[in-house]
C-alpha cells in the first residue's frame, strides 16, 4: 500500500477532482498509485474521484491487460452554474499553460 500523504489544512483553488483530471490529462496511462502520489491523495480517494468523473461523463477508460488507459471527454461542460459556458478542455488548457510556464521558468533558473 502507498504512503498516506500529509494532510493539507485550509482551502485551495482547485478541487481534488480537477487535480486528478489534470494528472490524467498529463498521462492517460497513469496508474492510480501514480495519480495519488502526484495529487497528494490516497489511492482510495483517487479511485472514488475517477469513479465520479466516469459516472458524470467526464472520463472513460479502456482496460489494457492489467492497466487502464483513460480518455477525457473534452467537450463536457463544467458542473458549476458559474462555469456553465466552460468545458473540460478549457479548464485543462489553463492548467497546461501554467505547467508550461512553470517548466520554462525552472529551466531558466537551473
């Protein structure tokens, strides 16, 4: 079993569902264990989140041997009424832009 991440206190801007979705977008073949480590969640929490995302049509998976390949449904509308005009693709593009800028900045200082 994986190590339980240290708890976070206080609020954050992104939900755990958004974090898991972004981790899957980064690698469609990620194992639950790897997603959990990346998102600093337990494996059980990630399994529940993936189940939620699949149940609501944001994500599907194909079983390939002993592993899964996930497919994000990019045109799915975000759930909150305030973001009703935004899709999963819109959200992920914002997160990818952040990751690219962060990676470029790290490369300049390293």
